[in-house]
């Protein structure tokens, strides 16, 4: 009786171990691995998802969903070169025949690498993907092609999506924005020190330039009037006055350029906000 009981216990243990082993095996099969990798991606655990997806795509049967998720994970983790290696296998014709989600991911990859000119070339060739018009106008804005972006925006219907409506509005605003003329700012600084900076919106800097230039010129005049041209001090004072005046002219020119750069960067930042919103 005791022997039979021992045999039953041993058999039960073996059955439990077998069931546990099978359960663990099922846990790591392809289906469960794909689900686990998708969970890691959806919870923004991209580095962990990357390792899991690479294992799935290497060991399991080819699956377009897992492959697309792997390409997205490459982009999320900054392994863009690995993603490009997949797309580099295709020429334009075969690339344009890929699943729409893969074509969209390719565009996102190019945008992440700031290859805006390449995106424009693909659009010109007829590459088909979601929000194509928005990207066409958007890349023009990112490349500071303000007039081209405005002309194209005038021809598009902004009711075709949030991205298109957003970049169209930016294209119109960038066209209507009043930029400063560096030449005019330079000329104003020649006539009245500090006025070029004031014209560019830098009122405090302009006032300081006027104060320093005027005061140094006054001291130079007084020095020459008092000591004449035979002393060293008047020439030193004159040199300082000329340096302030020259710096004022250069500063006026740079102030206008800085104003325009800040304005342009604000349009670029807004454009990136719309184009990269769902990345």
C-alpha cells in the first residue's frame, strides 16, 4: 500500500513538472512573444521591446505587423541605420508598392533624420503616403522656402486633416510676417548709432549703443580740443570712439539678421509641432 502511494506521489510530481515545462514553453512561443513585445512598445519600454522584437523576427515566421513594429522601435530608440537597411533593399517602384503603413514609416524615418529634401523628391516622383500635402508644405517651411510654401498652401484644401490645416496656416503667417532688412538696419546705424538695433526690436541694446558711441565721441572731441593732435591721449580716445561706432554698425546688421532668424525658427518650431505630433 505504501509503495503504491509513493508511486502515485512521484507520478504526480512528474506530471506537475511536465505541465509547468509546457506552460513555460507556451509562454515563450511566437504568439505570446509578439503580444509581449507589443505590450512593451505600447507602454513605451522601447529598449526592451527592441530586443524582444529582434528575437521574434529572427526565430518566428515572417510577420508584417511584428516587422513594422520593429522598424518603429528602431526609430524610437535612435537605431535609424538599422531601419534604413530594411528600406534600402527597395528601389522607388517597389518601395511605392509596400504596405501604406510601411511607406508612412519610411517618411517618418526620413523626417526624423531631417532629410527634408529627400521627402520632397519622393513626393515629386509620386510616392504615395498619408498626409502627403501636409508634408509637402511642411518640408518647404522646414527648408525656409517661404514663398513656395505659401503658393502651394493657397492651392490646398485645409479640410483634409489637422496637419494640413496647421502647416497651411503657418505658411500664410510666414509669408505675411514682416522681416527686418539688414541693409536698412546697417544704414540706420551709420546715420544714428543704435537706431539699427532699435529698428530690429532690441531697444535696450540700441540705447546702450547710442550712449556708448555718443559718450566716446564726446570724450574724443574734448581730448582733441584740449590737447590737440600732438598728444597720445586724444588718439586713444578717438580710436575707442571709432571702435564703438564700428561695432554699432555691425551690431545693427546682426540685430536684423537675429530678428529674422528668431522669427523663422518660430515658424519652423510650429511646423515641427504639427508634423511630428504623432511620432
